[in-house]
C-alpha cells in the first residue's frame, strides 16, 4: 500500500511538471506540509526531468514549505529546487495558492503576470491530489475581479505580508480558545490616526520604535492578545505598531461587494478608501482574512478553523 501511494505521488508530480512545460509555465509550485514530504520531493528526481524536456523547455520548481520546517533552504537549493517559506497554519487549497502567489511576488520568484502550475493536497494529509494552472495576467481570484498589483506596488507590501501571517493565526486559532475578529491597518499611519480615535488606552504608546516592530516576536504575541479588545491595530509602512484599540471613523456605504458583511469590513473598506492604507479584517465567525485596498476587497484567505479550541 505504501508503494502504491508513493507511485501515485510521483505520477502526480511528473504530470504537473509535464503540464507546466506544455503550457509554457515559468514555475511549478509544489506544496509540502511535513519535513518528510519535502524530502521525498527533493529525492524524486523531479528537478532533473526539466533538462530532459522536449525542446529544452525549462520550468523552475519551487517547494512551498512551512516557515518552521527543519529542511534548510540550502538543502533544497542543492537538490535543484527553489524554496518559499509559507504560513505554517492550515488553509483551504485555493487560499494556500493565493497566499503563495502574493508571497512569491514579494520574494521575486514570480511576476504579477507569470504562468504557474500548482500541485497540492489538503493541509496536513500528506498526499497530493490537485493540479491547477494559473495565468496571473488574466486572473488572481475567482471571487473578486480586482487586481492585487496596486497592493503589491505599495511600499508597505512587505509589512502587509507580515501582518497577513498574524491575521491568519488569529483567524485559525482565535485567542484563549475563543474565536475573535479584528482589523489591522497598514501604511499611511499618520492619516489613519487622524481618521480614527482611541477607544481604549493605547498599549503601544511611549515605547521606542525598535520595540514596536511587527517583526518582533513579543509584538506579534501582543497583537494577537489585543485582538480580544474592540478596535483596530494601526501599523506604519515600515512595520512599527503605532496603536491598538482604535475606532475607525471611516465607514463605507454597503456596496454589492460588501453586502452581507459586518461593520468591521465596512470600516476597513472606508479607511482604505480615505487614507490609501491597506486593511486586513479577521472574521470572528469564519476566521477568514479579507484584504482591502482602495476601498475594495483584493483577496480573501481562508484558514481552516478546526484547530480552534471551541
């Protein structure tokens, strides 16, 4: 039985590579969850097959591995692959794909108009069962016909991606065993602060900037803890957390896109229209992370919330 599963994985991987080469795709994204899955792909010889393709077509193979994976990037490179460290939590298949595209552009592994083939399976199950083909010049999302390229062009994009990881953790795990919802607003922080008011005492006031960076593990945990209180977290373009517990004075009218969504989503849409910031909304009920830019939903990422202790 084990041999049959291994053969099936190899067949799927080889089929995905063949499809990538036939469609002229620049990259093949292979999503792995556990260390053993990553090493199995590294030992499969898949990278060597690209040099044997008809017409000498080439396609870079990128292994998508959890951020905390013990497999070193140098090992992956030595085996002939590129690597992309992704959020470590569980997401739906297409949420993982959308996140990987955003992250891949951030790391300059792909462009906003690249062709990419993805091969993946359900999170944590250790098997591959899905192959998808994407021309990013045509579509980034099935749900929302908005182009994420303006978001990616912002100086705050690296900070946005760091905030997305925090938001996904909050969406998947909640806090203290309870589901929570919150808003993270990134960029143009001076104008955001002028367009909001403090609803509770600001826990970040008075600290030096170096102690308020979103890359600081203590700050990350503080943001997750503060998701339990009402109000938004305001983060500068450079990643300095300026405030938490802010009430946003920028509600948006209920457009067709916002229909059925709550006050957090309307506030996020309004503040991004008014200030040119980017806002992330974590839904308390579903854990879904929705990214707003220019008053519109750019993309939504869906963690699987089965890990919540409820």
